[in-house]
C-alpha cells in the first residue's frame, strides 16, 4: 500500500511541467515539483535495490549508500549553482536532513516501535557507531563557527572549511570500508549482516535482511539500471524546478528560507525512506529503522555536505561563482544538531527505547521547527 501511494504520486510530474510552461506561478511549481520528488525517490530506492541483487552485497552496499540521498544532493547542487545567495539555504537543508533523520524519523520509529512492544530493542552497535560518526561531524561543523567568533579572518576560515570537507569525505570512505569489509560482523542482527552501509536501505532490502530470505530480482538488470538512471534524471529536473522557485515561494507563502531548508526540503526528499523506517519499527524491526534513520543523517554529514562545499570551490575555480561556500553554520543550527544527536545517542546507546523517548524526540523536532520559523 505504501509503495502504491508513492507510485501514484507520479501524477505531479506533469503538473510541475505544466506549472512551469503555463506560468502558473512559483508557488505551484514549488509544490508540484516538491511532491513529485517523493515518488521519484521511492523509485530510485527500489531500482537501486534491484541493481544491488545483481551486483552482490559489497557493491550493492556502496550503491545504496551513494544513491540513498540523491534528492538532497541534487537539490543542494542546483542551489549551489545559483550562487552565494543560496548558500545559507544549502547549509540549512543539510542540517535539516541530519536533525530530521535523527529527531523526527528516529522519534517516530521509537514511538511506533514502543506501541507494539513495551521496550523496543536493536543491536546497540548500530546506533553507537553511527552516533559516534555524527558527534565527529558535529565537532567539525562547529570548528569554523567558533573560529569566526574568535576573530579569525574569513579567508582563513574558508580554508579551514575546505580542509574539513576533504577530511569528512575521507572519513566517509573509510567508514564504508570499515562497515563493508573489516568490521561488518559487529552490525549483525541475529545471523544476518547489514549490507547497505550507512546509506538509506530500500524497502525490499529491509525485508530481506530482517526475514533472512533470499530475494529474487523482480526486474532484469537492464530494466533496473534504466529505472535508476531515469529516476535520477527526473529527480534532477524536479530539483531544478524546486530550487528555481524556492525564493519566490518563500516570499509569497511568507515562510523563511531557513524554515524551508530545515524542514520542508528534507521531508520532501526522504518521505519514502522515512515511511519505510516507521513501517519497520511497527513490525518490531528496529535494527533496520535505526540504520535507515541515523545512517541517512550520517551520510548527509560525512559525504553530501562536504561534497557540496567542494563543488562550490570548483565553481569558483571555473569562474562560475565568485565566492565559495564556507562551513560556518549558525548557532541555532549547531544547537539543533547537538540536541538531536545528544538525545538520540543517549536514547539508543543501550539498544533499548520506548514510546515516551520517541515522543520527546518528535516534540523536540517541532520546537526546532518553530524556532526556524520565527528566525
């Protein structure tokens, strides 16, 4: 039923094109393209899972990790191409993706899982390692902001941000090798091994891992590749529509750009995987819920965010933009990330949680959203 609803939402793709061609206004373009990204993300996830069946767990794991956050990556990329005016929006959307996964999705997963079981449990190595990576990312994100408050010149802070971005991507690559090769056994749940690293796991993969069943491919390799490429191209088009209309949408709707970046964009790009995480929690499969929610935030922090910073520097070198994107986040953005990581880590560090802890995470996310709404 969930996937049927996702696929049914494809009807918004032609509406987005009509709104663009017929001049219906940026509000319509933003709404239609934003909703259209939701089913496209589901198709991309499904197609990636089918390709992974043919490539095997190691290559499939890296493929899932790479393709898991394509919507956020493409939205951020088109925003970076728009120039320095959109840099705060890009950085807000990255923080929004992290806290959205850690607070909202993990909160709903714990709340729903706690309704079916008095105490919802998971392999504590999964949240422990992911939250360690997120704490590392938080430390690096806070460094440029602290240097700025200390009076360090802007050009030196920019150089620090560039160095941090390179280091984060190197750690992300090491993380993939760690989880897929040298230490994959520590993430085992029962007798199955999580083979999708720290990216989002498609629904089909979730069911295969938890039920320990051998899944046969529903699509041929050619069809799966075509669907994956086609969905990526369609997401790119819808992302360009969305970014191109976001400023006018914000003005006409009376919404701050920070609120759109922190709340709306991350939700639109991740509804399919977020729904899968909650469904898995409802069925008592907390290992996969935690991996989807917290793992996705980890990938945004260690890979997508620094990659966008590096792209901004390449655009400056190519003469496209006159200024690169630094990594100086606002105090409230850092506070929100710290709060989400701290609460999530403490909640799951022992591999046990319940509905009240999930509710507190959800309410905390709402408070953060209200804060960004009134900034």
